[in-house]
């Protein structure tokens, strides 16, 4: 049997059901689906037991998903430490005290993976926004630029390398 994978990341904000599995990745308050489709081909399709095939694919997905959690977390940490994020004085990393990096929680379930950060300022760092300096409400608010490391890692379009879901899955399942 030959198993190939295809990641369909062109519809980032539209969650799609796929035939045999889907990775759903909520991150920083945004649900980001990472649909994965599997194409299994046999030399003699009449001899294939569909239930057996589905059970085998489900077992492969469970094994690969647990490995994927480790790799995605490592990619997110590398993105935080990369000195490529726009800031007032030029580019820099997002890694100051390490609290944000330590607050990551990447978990797996039968439905896929989930990415979240528990640091209270994670959303502000990711999406940007206005703050009052040192919490002083009488001061003029200042804008902090967003540094969307999660979106960049999962979907690309940022200054860090996009995680290669297809390559990762092909190397484990191919």
C-alpha cells in the first residue's frame, strides 16, 4: 500500500471536514484548521476491507499526531527566538524572559492538535495592539506591532519558515 498526504492550507479560516482526518489548531483565540487528506492506493482495490483501512489509518494518524506535537512546539519556540520580528528599533526576537515560550501548550487528541499560550499578554504580542505604558491610564497609549509567530509557523506568510506539514507527514507515512 502507498499512502500519500496533502495539506490543504489555502482556506485558513474555513474549517473543512476531510474524509479520514483533520488537525484543528486553535491558537491565540483564533481557530486555525489544518486539514490533512490521505490518499491510499492498492494494487487490487476489490480486495480492500474499508473498515480495516480506516482502522489502520486512524492508528497511523494517532502515532504521527503525537510526534507532530513535539515538532510543532519546537518550531513555535524557534519562531519566538528568531530575530526577524519588526520592532520600533528594527528587527528583534520575541523572547525576553522566556515566560511566553514556557506558556505554550501543544496537545493532541483524536481530532488533531491544539496550540495555546497561557501568558496573559500572548494575544497582544501575536496580534499587536495599544497599551498604556506601565498601566498608566493618564498616559497616551502606545501601539505595539503584532508579531504573529503562530500564524507564520502554521500557515506561512511571515518572516519565519512555515512548518512543512506535508513533508513531515510524508516522511512518517510515505
